[in-house]
C-alpha cells in the first residue's frame, strides 16, 4: 500500500510539472517593446484613439496581431517641441533597449538616428530620406533605419499651381517655413515657370509667426504657402488663426490645417502612412532587418478645400477644383 501511495504521488507530481511547464514558459516569454518618439504634445489613451495617425498605427498593429498591453509594450515619449527634451527621450528609449524605435514625426528621425546605430528605427513620415541622409537609397536603405517617405518636395510645385488656379491673378506668394527647407529648390523652379515672385518668411519658433505674416503684408504678398515641417505642423491652429487675420489665401500640405479653418491643402494622406508603418514594425519584430526593407513612398494623395473659408475671403472656387477635391468642407 505504501509503495502504491508513493507511486501515485510521484505520478501526480510529474503530471503537475508537465501541465505547468507551458504556462510557466509562456509567462516567462519576453513581451516585445517598441518606443514611440515624437516632438509633439503628449496624448492620453483616449486622444490616441482620436488622432488619425496614431489611431491607424495602432489599428495596423492590431490587424497584424499586435495589441498594446497584451503581447506588445509601447513606450510613448513626447518632447513638446523641445529639441533638448527630444534628445533626452531618445536616449531614454535606447537605455530601455526597445526592440524598435518608431519616429512619430520627421523631427524625431535625425534624433533617433543619432541616438542609436543598433536599434531598428521606423520612420512614419519623412521628406526625402536620401537627400536628408537618413538612408543611402530607397530600395536598399542600409543601416538601421527604414519606413515611409512622404516626399513632399515633389508636391510643392503642384501646391503652388493649385493655389494660382484657386486664386487667379496671384503674383506674389509668401512662403512660411524654416530656413533651408528642402522644398525650396523645387518651389523656386515652379514659381519661375508660373511667373510667381516668392517672398521667404523664415521661422524657427512660434514667436516668429506673427512678425513673419506682418512682413508678408508689407511685401504686398497676395497669397501664402506654409511649408510642411514640425515647427509649422505643431502649431497648426495658431498659424491658421494668424493667416485668417491677415486675410491671405493660403495653401498647406496637411489636411489638419483645413479642418481648423485653412483654405486648402494638398499632399499625401498622412494617416495612411502611419497605418503602413505598422507593417514595418511587424516585420522587424519577426526578424527582418531594416536594411532589407525598402522605404515606401505614398500612394494616396488628397486635396481638401474649405468652402466656408473661401467664402469669407471672397474666393469662388473653380468647379474643376471642387470636382478634383477629395474632401470639401462646407
């Protein structure tokens, strides 16, 4: 009886070890961790679901089987337009040894690249990454960085053309953006072809927006182009309010300006780029190397027009532009 009892106990013990083995192994599996680096404002969980880009990034991850808080940890870091803080946050994410570092905007890309040459970096939005030195080529990025390029430098001429169609007679266009912006060379070529005189309004901080627009009026500019850049995109509403006060018809690169009262915008669908960025994170977490993942260019573009703003400025939008527009805000 004693031997039978001991045998039973041993058998039960072995069964318990076998049964608990997979559970223990599963609990000890390391959950992948990605770092999100942005120069923008912090977003709550609710605000992330309302932000088109971030929401679609998370949606893209979920469609690929990744769920924050379940099988994925996301370290969210926001620098609130501070270059010094952005650098510190990049270093912090590197110290955390995240598996992938996601640059949430173009301003974060060079900071992330400077912070690490080992951790894979995924760009959500970028200008021309080859011209800016992030990658050696779009097809073979090399190094530890890949992702999406919105290639806005190839669209700025089209924006100027659309602006002149919307506002016939435009001859002097002010251009608001940081000095040395990559769009300048193509914009200059387009302006010469259209017979437009450009007036640069270089800005490096939000304090310079109001004086810059005052200078545009002194120069008798009769229209405005706002270049896409973190220094301008971060202050969308402030810029639109100042432009509204100046009564200058303006062209932007992002839909967000038009939804808060800007006249018109033409450019890549930025939320679509964030959605595609999730596929890069997925492939890297599954073992792919950034150097082997070609940088993608946008395939979706959108023209958005605010008719209410046009009416306030006394502009009658040409019918062909309204037909061409992807969205018309009444």
